[in-house]
C-alpha cells in the first residue's frame, strides 16, 4: 500500500504529552474488548505495554513502524523472534497512517483530550503571568503618581488599598493622566499634564492645578499617610517602686476600700516573680488597685466580728506598729517624726509623704 492510500494521522504532529506520566484507562471498554476476550496472556501484556509506550511518543498515541523498536516497547528487548510470535495480537487495533507511524484509535482519542487540557492549562498560566506583569506595571505607575502628590505608601501596600488611594487622588483633581509626555517648541520640554505649549497636533490643555508638595500654612495638601505612633519601650519593674502623693490620692478616690500597703506588697511580689517588662508601670499599678477594689466590692461589706474583719484588724495593727517604729527611728523635727517632704521607704517601694 502506497502512502497516498493510507489514512491521515489520527493525532496532529505537535501533540506532545511527555511529562504527563498518567494515562487514562477505560476499564469497562477494555474488559469487553476483543483483545481481552481473544488474546493470549503474552499478547495482552505486550499490547498494554505498547499503549503505554505510545502515550509519551510524539505525536502522542503513535508508535514507530520498526520491528526492533516495537519488540523493545513490548517488553521483548532484542528478542525480535519472540516479539513476532505475539505481534498480530499485540498490535490489535493499531493502524498505519500516511506519516508511516502506527496509531491506536482509542489511545489517540485519550491523547487528544489530554492535549486539550494541557493547552488550556498553559493558556491560563500565561494569562496569569500577563496579569501579574500588568499589575506590577500599574502599581509602579500609581506609586509614582501618589509620590508626586505627596503621598508615600509602604511598598507592600495591598493593591486594593493602592487603587483606592489612587482613585481618591484622581477624584480630587490632582492631575493623573495616562498619556505620554509631549515635547513642545520654543522652551524646555513640558508635559501635556500641565496644559502648556503647543505641540504638533496638540492643542492647549487646561486641567486643574496641581497641589504643591509644600503648601502654605492653613492650606491642606493632598492626603498624606499618617506616620504610625512609636510604641513605648518596655522596662523592668523599677526598684524601689515610687508611690507618689498623686498615686496615693488616686487610690484613695478610686480604691477607697483597698489596703494600700498590703496590695502594694502583693503587686511587687507578683511582678518581681514574673519578671516581665511593662511600658507603663503606673498604669499597671492602677489596674492592680482597680481589680482589688472590684474584688472587695464584689465580696460585700465585712461582717463585724467575722473572720475577715479579724484579719483586717490584725493587718491594721501590724501596720500601726510599723509606722510607730519608723517614727522612732527616722529622727527629724518634733517628736522624731519624718519631715513632710521626706519619702517613706518600706522594703521595695518608696511612698511620698
């Protein structure tokens, strides 16, 4: 049979499925096929191996019409004689086409479906790459326009936020145009954005004035991104801890039921053991005292003669003894009392008198 009498190839020459190791298998179609019913075990094995070999040929779904190559693809290696014994059954369904190669119609059908999916994937990937490239160009253009208007945004600003800022800039009439610069005659180059000069085929443009970068006082310029406030540095608990007269007055007003000395010792013991630094120790102390006041208020009034009342009486008595000892040992004016401006030092804290 001459080449002109052979059918056209079942798969276009550019169909290349190399790199796709998966080949679909229609199990019901194979189970009911003449090959499965009539072929011997060796013929069936060789046929399946030939299908697999054709999947990664170019064009996909085809095989070279060469005995040595077919023997190798069918699993016979260099045993061409052994291959010829199963050749007829193994090549069941294959047809020779005008390009001189053998094609299997079922494998060719599956190859065309897989090729369509590969082309679609490549197109989608190329579109995504093009979209990202355009997005990068748009971001660069918008960043430049915003910088010219006095707005400096972070490099990692989301595209949505960047577009919103750019839209506000355009709506405010701060002059963002998409045309290229136009060179005019008679003076230095200018752009059509400012509406000056007469270029070739270009009239005098009139656009809203550009807001200056350094406006005079009282005249707001374009929207400038506010600088974030710098957080206070955290410091360890200062020892001795100073309880000012202002803090004592605050505690008398906001936490009247709290035993200041007792809670202050609890506060210091906790934070010395914790060791964590804080940005504002005065605010931390106030929060501690508010929590203590809330706990006392939730517990309700003390019962006269109760256990809690007795404990408070013991603490008050102990505190009074400590104060008397301090007055005796402190020296100073009068009867050995502290001067009004002298601080009272008690352990790890200092309380202004």
